């Protein structure tokens, strides 16, 4: 039982983080908060991938003499690029938030909807 | 031996995290983030030795360097209100913080 | 054993931090906590043997993303999230709980953490682990998979980063005047002497370290993505301490735009050269006298292109954010 | 052997200081005293642990990297503390000079 919990704890925390991020995106009205929630979601996916790539007693995937067991390098590659792409897309989202603020004067979703209706 | 040290660092990480969560002012949080960064550097350095993967020291080095950038950015925002002007901003709005 | 223990403790910390991020309403405090969140995730990657990933997260999370979020806070002049009472919280909460429960049910069949017999470990990964060192002559398998085996994938990612940079420029790049900054003051830096002296000492070291990461990436953790991020963090530090105008004198934005395009051009250009030399697109084996030498040269060039592109794009994004609303 | 014992003492001392610094962040009543507790212990803790690790590593590239981390932390940590205290002062936060009656300070 204990082994099962330790063996799946990583996945459960990833899912928990994913749901926290998801909740922040769907329940909060503030756009910056939504983007931060999206980032939390994103990090949870990274954690899940890296958890899957880990091999017990394995070494980092850099060739060294006398090491036989390495972690899986493929998820590392995917996540490494995803982190940089993630920050670039976050910047794009934040730029949109700045423009929304300049156009509407607020970054609260409710107020933006109200302004849209009154126009 | 490394185990004891990493445990000690984990305990202090927990305490610092609690300070970052509790606040009460922004400056407490900034100090907590800075200290958290240093402790992460140490944790990774100790981990590099306990697992024999000295490549990890490069990561510790990055943290030691980049953490400073973040802290300076926060200071600049708190003091000047933006990244381009050098006028003193009205900082009351930032410092009035209730977690 | 101790690594599993550290892993569990750090995961618990990260869960607590995420909940705190969700519950807080002060955006400034949230961004501080997000910095801690990223520290924790990078430590977790390091514990889980993903050295290169931890490297990237360390460089991105501690510097760039915090700075960008702070810039947004400054530009939108919003410190506090408004919590509306009328929001019905039960609907999103129940959606989240149901989704989470389904996902947890899904994990029950997953192989345990660190299982060497898991399906993910038995398909394509053994090929990379066995052959990568022999075929490319590089000890760092992540670099050879990134730049050679999955070169198309990485090209796509670089183009996405480039496109995001272009989009940010289009959204925020134009001159935008804010009415309340009427006084035209001379940019005079009032930051304390200590900060300036220490920054002068640190910035060259960061740049040298970034170059080390760029060219040592074939042998140890590192590579173009990490080096580009670290290099742009150095210039961001310069901007923060010496002012935006000084930074734009050091690296004019027009040159940065050319550099961003140049990085992508180097990457695609290497592909064209391999076609002209009679190989497939991005098959570096034809570049050198022997297959291994060609692979080595190709990976070096491609990583250089990635480094230049990432550096220029991230810096363009930061300078655009920082310069928005400048009188 | 002596080097081993010495490095263990340094490592343990560093770990202990880390915990003390963590407690210090909760013990003191205002930003400045908390920052004092955090900043001073933090730098010394880093120094001790890195020195202890360097003794374990012997003379190699690893020691050089440790020395670099050491130098960076030595420069950036006090600077960050200084900038923080400076920003707090300019932000209008006054240090608490009197002891509060019901506080948790000693």
C-alpha cells in the first residue's frame, strides 16, 4: 500500500496542481490571475512528463563511464523546449492583457463584459 | 551526512515558505523569495554531491546568478512603479498588502 | 531513498504554494509566490534527474517570467484582484473535482514512479540511449535528441517563440502616449551605488557563463535555449539597474530584431545546406568528412541559431513591455 | 580523515544556521529585524555549506564552480538585503523601535 502511494504520489500532485490551475482559470475574473493559473497548469504538465521519464536508480541522460541506467531523454527534450515556448506564449497573453487594459480600463472579466454590452 | 544537511535545508525552506505565505508586508515576501532562492542553490549543491552528479552544480550557479535579477526587478517596481521612469512612484498602493 | 523523501516534501510544498496562489488576491504577492513555485518545480526537475529541464526552468522561472508579470502589473496599474460576491463557486468547483477524480482514477493503472519497465521507457528511448552517443559523438543525449533526432520539432518550437515575439511587438510595439506622464525628465538613475557596482561586476560574469552554457551544452547540461535565456537575463539586469535608454544604446532594438530573424535563418539555413549537399532536410551527416563530424558540426550550428533567436526574442519582448507607456 | 570531520562540522553548522535563519524569519516583530535575521544567517549558511562541500570535492573543476557560486552569493545576498531595506524605507515603512507588549519577540 505504502509503495503504491509513493509510486503514484507524483502523478497525484501533478493532477492536483493541474486542477488548481484549471480552477483559477475558470472561476477567477482577473485576467492576470487567469494567466498565472494557466502557468500553474502548464507546470503540472511538465511535472507529469518528467515523473514519467524518471527511472529508479537511473542517472541523468549524459553519457558517463560506468553508468548503465539512464533516465528517458525524450520527455526532457519535449519539456525543455516547452518551457521556453511557454514563457513566450505567456508574454503574448500578458501583452493582450495590457492592450485590454488600455482599451477598456479594467482587467476584470465581468466589467469587460458589462462594457461590451453597454456599447 | 548529506542527508542531514538536506533535511536541515528542507526545514528552513518550509519555514521560509511559511513566511512568504503569511506576509504581512510585500517586503517580507520579497525577502522570503530571495532567501528561498539561496536555499534552493544550497539544496541543489548538496544534492549534486549526495548523488554524485556534479553537473547539477551548473544549475546552482544559474540560480545564484538569475535570482538576483528577479529581486532587483521587484525592487525597481516597488520603488519606481515602472521599468522606464525614474520618478518615485506612489508606493503606498504596493505596500498596503494584506495576504 | 533520501531522493524519494526530498521529492515528496518538495511536491507537498509545491501543492501548498499552488493553493496559496489560488487563494490570495494581491497580485503582487501572487507573483512573488509564483517565483517560489518555479524554484520548487526546478528543484523537483533536478531531483528527478532532468538536469537540462531544471536548467531551463531555473533560468526562465527565476528571471524572465517574474519580470514580465511584474511589468504587466505596472502597466495595468492593478495591484488587487476584485473578488465578486455574485460568482457562483460551486459550478467551477464541481467541474474541477469531477475532472480531478476521473484523472486520479486514470493514474491507478499507470506504472509506479521510476519503474524501468514502464511503456514509456521501452519504446524509442532505448534507441536514443544506446545509439545517440555513438552516432553524434556527443555525451549529452538531450542535446543530440533535441538538435538532431528531433530537429524538426525543435525548429517548430523556435519558430513559435519567434512568432510570439513578433506578435508581442505588433501588440505593444507602437508608440503609445500616456497622458499623465507630462513631465519630460532626464533619465537619471537614482538607484543606489552599491547596486550599480555589484551589477557591473556580475553582468560580464553572467554573459561569460551564458557562453559557457551555449558551447558546453554538447557535453554537460545546457544548450541554445538555456544560453539564450541566461544572456537575455544579463541584459535585463543591465536595463533594470542602468535604465532603459542605456540598454537601448548598448543593444538597439533594430539589431535585436535582425538577430531574432538571423537565429531562425541559421537553423533553416543549415537544413537547406544539407539538402544542397545531397542529404535530407536537417540531416547533418553530410556536413562533415565523416558522419559523426557532420552531426557534431550541424548540432553546434543549430544550437547557435537557437541561442541567438531565443536571446533576441526574449529581450525584444522585455524591452517592448518595459518601454510601453514611455513618455 | 581530519578534512572529512572538518567538512562535516562545516556542513552541519551550515544546516543549523539555515534552520536558525528560518526561525528568525518568524521570531522578530518587523520587516527590518526579520531581514537582518534572514540576511546574515543566509550568507554565512551558504558560506559554510559551500566550504564544506569544497573540502569534500578536493581540488578540481567542481571546486572552481563551488567557488564561483560562493562569490556570487557573497556579492548578491548582501546587495539584495541592502536594496530590500532601502526599498522598504523609501516605501514609508518605519522600523519598530519600541518593544511591543504582547508580541512574540523575546
